[in-house]
C-alpha cells in the first residue's frame, strides 16, 4: 500500500471536511503542522507527500529516497524545489483551479468594506450613536458608490476575469492589463490597456499577478506615484508584490485613499508591521481562498491529481 504523508493538513482541513477519499489511495499519516527540521524524519519511507506551506528543499528531497510524488495543496508551488524534484525523478502537482470565485468575492468584500464601513457603522449603532442622533440617519465616514467608477485589474487570468465580471455587474468601467501579453477580454465591456493608462485612469486597482523577479516589489513609491490620487488598492494575490513601507507612506499622505489586503510579504506578520497602525488599511489573514466550498474543491482536485499519478497519467504537473 502507498505510504502517504501529509505534512501540514490543518490549513486545508481544520476538521470540517473529510480525508476519506485520500485514505482510499494509501496508508495516510497526517500532521497538522511540520517544523522544517522534522520533515525528513516524518516523511522517511514515504512515496507520496502532500504539503501546503511546508518547504521541500533540494537537500530535503535528496534525503527522501522513496519519494515519487509531491502534491501541493495550493496553487502556488514555490515551497517545493521543483527543479531538484525533476532531477530526482519526482512528480510535483498543484491545484490550479479551486478558489477563483472565492478570491474574486474577497476583492469585493474589501472594496465594499472600504466604501461603506459596514462594521464601523454597525458598532456605532450598537454604541448608541444612532439612538442619540437628532436625525433619522447618520454616517461617520464618506460613502462611495461604485457605479461609474473605473476598476483597473492588473493580471487578467481566471481570477482577474472573475473580478471583472463582478465589477461590470456593479456598473463599473473595467480596464485590464496582463504582464504576460495582451489577452482577449471575456466581457466585451472590458478594455485591455497598457499599464500607464490603467494606473492613470483607475479609481480602484486590484492586483492578480504571480510573484516573479519582475513583479516582486512592483508596487513601490515610483509605481504608486503614477496612480490616480485617492485610488483604492486591493491585493488578494501575493504580498510580495507590494513594498509595504511605501504603501504605508502613500496611505498616510492620501495618495492612496485606502487599501484592502488579504496577503502580506511575511505571513504571519510581525506584531509591529508598518501597516497595522494605518487606519485606512484593511487587512485580513490570507483567507480569500478558504471558504469551505473552495477547500472541498481543493481536496477533490488534490485527490484526483494523486489518483491520476497512480494510474500513470499525472495531471496538473508543474515540473
């Protein structure tokens, strides 16, 4: 029977979904989390490893003599040295499509929170502010209507296109730029433009790029200076896209009106993170991908990836 080791299963499944489909494919040993120094010990003898964020370096892989397959329980696979895995004859698969709608939904969760301050107004009501007010309504923050505003989407893959679909439903104009070329727009109303036009013309900018040497730190002081004053910036993609000190400065100066971030450069962040003290920056703890329905889809694809490998026809290979 195939020996399967799950190095960090808690993030995908804290107990609200089932491992049964995976257990049908082999003898499963499950760890909620695995410190880097314990990977070799825990995975010794394993033919199959599943990992989410536990790194598998070249040195680690060289010590795992029985390992044949690595299943990444995520879309991003930078935690695995895929070049070393290929050289050692190991197949690496990821899960490329499972959270598209969930991530697009989080873009608008942040955007609507910024536009309406729902939680702050809810708390004000419960604190008695409405009860003590002379008028039938009140608001503590400017309220922003999205209809007629322009959404700029940087990175126009599956998630970028899903964001565009929602933006159009809100009555927004949509500009899109993709660093990989000039993709066709699925929606006729989306305009594919260059980066400069997008930065100059967008009231809201949503980032949907992978991290590469070219995009790491792309949102820096110079980049921000080319944006429209008061723009709203949303990042549900990768924290490494943003130089966070530059973003904090732009938020404090008002160059960027507000930001909604689901990702940071370091996760978990240090408690003295420069953005924590900025009131117009909304931060969630990397949860855009995590609704239960999305995690069930992730599990299903991960199991199918492994089944395909065992059948001799690997799917979603990244190496």
